[in-house]
């Protein structure tokens, strides 16, 4: 019996040692595609790190992220979780009957000071609006709900949806904007009272094409009275169709392609759009508005405009139509594409990536008839990137 136990222990130690050595050898992956995050770096040695334990914790994180064939092991583990144990939460994704949502940790916001961050953010916007209008442009701030808040009613009752924070913050922000005289458009006013899965992805944190289309339509309707006449695309003019490949959203990706909820992405026929010239980050690319995959390949949100860019400029050679400058993160990508139908020139800036000059400096060099800021409600009061506009 002792020999059997000793042999079993030797086998276990051998397998563990083999995996350890292979993990050392297989450490070139720096980013996890599935989890959309950077993997832990090789920990650097320091006496302070040894003393406070951070050096050894670094090794724990490193081996957790770089175990040999980690993606295969994660996929096997998640399959057991999702299809055998039938868990509701897997890899920090909440699996409901018709949508995937992020797992949120509980926090008591009963004593939270909403006024301080809201007043700071609205103060920045008021200053920006004044500068934009002084430059002769029409200003519009567009607030959209992020998927988790639009689908908050999908969370099981025993899980935290953070609605107490998001709703109070949004209400406080809207009231402050109104008091400050900031021109705003909030998409929920247009989409309220309907099933939000009509407008939001079931597997990703963005709205879907129909949410983007309603945003585009609403922007055009608000801007139309103050600009020269411009065409607005009707949905039945766009030749809408679904791409055959599965939409690989931010939450389905975290489930390593094992999501029980599947979705296809809707796009439009670009043949109905005007000819244009396009520049990305200062380089002429004439890239398509839709980055379509081959055949039935999986589709990511980067299908719209090819993903996030610091600066994009599109000119359609229709000087009788107005121009628009759009500022925001990835929520603007499908909206930018649709705006090419309506405007002579569409410029877009994402200040998470664009660092060359401030918005007002940019506007002085590149005047636009309208400046549209698009922000999701998780970032109404953020003060970095697209939340710190000057």
C-alpha cells in the first residue's frame, strides 16, 4: 500500500513539475483575447517585495495567468460550470435566460455624495458648451444607457444590479444639466417602455445596431432646426441584414465561446451611402464603414468603423450639407457610420487615444456646424479621456 501511495505521489509531483516547466516555457502571451485584459507579468525580484509578500503574490498571479494551455483549461472548467453544474454566474458573467450581464459587487450608496462629481462634470460641460458656441457650432450632449443598466431588470433578485447608484447618478446629472442650460439628449427618453433587448446586445455591453440607429435619428432630429437641410436615412432604405457569423461580444468572449446565448449582428448595405474619402489618425485609408469578416467568421463590435480610432475624418464632397464633429468612445462607432449618410464631413475624436490637442483647439483648426458628445451613463461624471474635454 505504501508503495502505491508513494508511486501516486511521484506521479502527481511529476505532472505538477511538468506543467510548471511548460508554463515557464510558454509565457509569451501578454493579453487574453477572451477576457480582454493584460495577463500578469513576470514578477520582478526585490527585497521589499519579499518582505511584504508582494513578490510571492506576483508569482501566484503569474502562474494563474500562464499555466500551460490556460485557455484550454479555462474552457474545460467553464463548460463544466455552465452545462453540468448549470451555474448562474461563471467567470464574473451573469447568465440569464436571454442576456449575459456583468457580475457587480455590492456597495451601500445610501450616504454617497452625488452632487460633488456631478457638479464638477456639469461645470466642465458648461464651459465647453460656451466655447463651442463661441466658435459658431451647435453643441449637443447625448447620454446613452450602457447595456447593464438598460437590462437591469434581467438580474436575478438575489444579485446586485447597482441600479440604486446608476439611477440616482443619472437623475442628479440630468437635473444639473438642465439647470446649467446644457443642450442634452438622453436616449432612454426615446426607448423607454419597450423591451430593451430590441436595442441592446444580449452578449455585449454596447447597444446593438437598432439602438445606434435610434441614437443617430434622434441626433439628426435635434440638430435639424439649426442646420442647413440634410438627408436622414430611413431604416427601410438601409438594406439591413444580419451577418452569418456569431457576434462575439464582450461577455460571451469571457465565457470562452461557450455562451448558451447566441446573437448575430445587424449591419446595413453601404452601397446606399455616398462616395467618400477617409483618414484615420492622420493617414488616408479610405477604409470601409463596415469591417466585414469573411464568410461565417465570428464578428466583433469592431465591425463598425473598424473599431476605436483616435481621430477619423470622412469627407463626401457635398458642400451644401453641414458638417459634424462627434466625440466619444466605442458607442459612437456605428453612429459615425450612419452620419456619413447625412453630413458632408464627419469628424470623430476619442480622447482616450487622441492626445495632440484639446477639443476647442481642434475645433479652431477644423470648424464644424455641430459638435456632438456621446457618453454612456457609466461615465457621465468621469474626468478622464472623453470626460475631460477642454
